[in-house]
């Protein structure tokens, strides 16, 4: 009996042009995401959670709470680094600063913007709608994250952005008033600790007339 081909095998054997013709661009994009995830299921390096994590139970996809900024959809794929298999029901948490470099829920504030949790689905995917983060002195632009499985924290990390795209975004309102960020990837030790370019979101522009970007990344953890 002929074995069933995985999406990754199909992508390799048929090629992008044939897939686009056979299944359409949306199907091709999904296949490419799966192939990327399967090829990057190495253990994701741990880095500091930083000083701005606060405990919360905000289970939500949209974490913007009305904050101004360029829309950003983040699609995580959580994988078992030992087997490359997706992890279902992993709790993925993100938190980051707003366009002006401010975090919520710190220094006595009760706000909870740009923070939240999502559970991964059967294919290991968890998606958030947020905004492109701003910057603050001494750090390259980034987003913090944690992954919990079965009540245990299995990953604490940070994700980053292509610097050319970041520079272009920061020329737009509401970011432009702050000027260019002061710390490049090369000058940020946490960026290198996190794996450098492997810790950057793969960014593509949103389609259907929607502004902003979609960022995808695979997170390999040990459970």
C-alpha cells in the first residue's frame, strides 16, 4: 500500500508553481507554513523574561485594546523539538510595549493592553492580533513570550523583526514621532542569545486590503 504523503513531501515533490495551480494560493501558503515549521523544530533558545511580565489569565486572540499602531498578526507553531510533532493545547503567552515604548500593568498601572494567552490547536498553531511594537532605550524591538504545557513553563523567549521592515514601519504614525530606535540587532545581546535571525518572525504583508503584517514562527520545546 502506498504511504500517505505529508504536506511537506507534497511541497517538495510538486513544487510551488504546480501547487498554486492545483490548490490555489491560500493552500500553497498553508503548505509552506507547515514545511517551514517541520524544518525548524529545533529547540528554541531560552532568554530572560525581562522585568515586565505579570501574571494574568487573559485568554484572547486580539490583545490590542484600542492601542494605535500597525496591525500585526502573529502565528506561532509549537512543536516538540524531539519529534517535530505539533503540540496541542500548549498555552502561548505574549506581552510587549506599545508604539511609544510603554508596557501595561507596570508601575502601579491596572491596564492590560498588548498581553494575552492562546491555546494551540491540533496542528500546534496559536494566533494573535496585536500591533507592531515600538521601542525603548537599550533594546532592539521585540515581543516577549512564554509557552506552558500541562501547567509547566517549557519555554521563555523573545521574538524579533527584520530591521529593514522595522525602519520602514517606524517612519509611519504613531511611531514616527519617536525617531529611529537606538539599539540594532548587532548591539542587543538578547537577540544573539535567542538565536539571531532564527528568532525573527517571517513577515508578509496582509492581503485582502488589510493593513499591516502577518508574522509566522515555529517554537521548538521539550516536554
